[in-house]
C-alpha cells in the first residue's frame, strides 16, 4: 500500500498495540505504512473501563474501526468497541490473504528477476 495513503472513516484496520497509557492506547496501522492511531479509553469497550491494560496489551494485534482522520496533524482516532466478532474475523482473514499474496509476488519476483513495478 502507498505510504502516503490514509484510511477512510468507517474502515476496519489491523493494528498492533504500541503503547498502553492510562487514557487509551497508541497503535501502529499495519496496512498503512506504520501510521500511528489512538484508541481513547472511551472507545475500548462499551461501559466503564478502569484499566486499559485489562483489554489490550503491547504487541497485541487488534482490529479497529476508523473514527476520524486528520492528515494535517497526522492523527487517526480509532475504536475497538465498534468492531463485532464477525467484522474482526473477516478483516483478519482479508489481511492474511493480502499478506500471502504479497509473499507469493515476492517469490515470483525473486525467481523471474522481474521488478515489482513490472509485475
């Protein structure tokens, strides 16, 4: 994916939790060149959350919904509570399929010596 590309509001994205703080969690968006997103404590789960670490931990892969994108500030607001199990499974499967396809293209590129742009 293009490094200058940003997700759209309402998209589901695969994230890796980078840092958990008292008021939320900072994440890295896997599909968007490692752009950083933030999940506020109010978007972790429905209801009251006392400790964010009870729901997410550093290094964990999660699926979030994009709530707001501010390209000027390079800021992405995310929600974990707005993703149901079906949406989570579907997004993870799509992401895994994209990973496999990229790996296959890499193998073909290495074997045929054809550059990625030409493929």
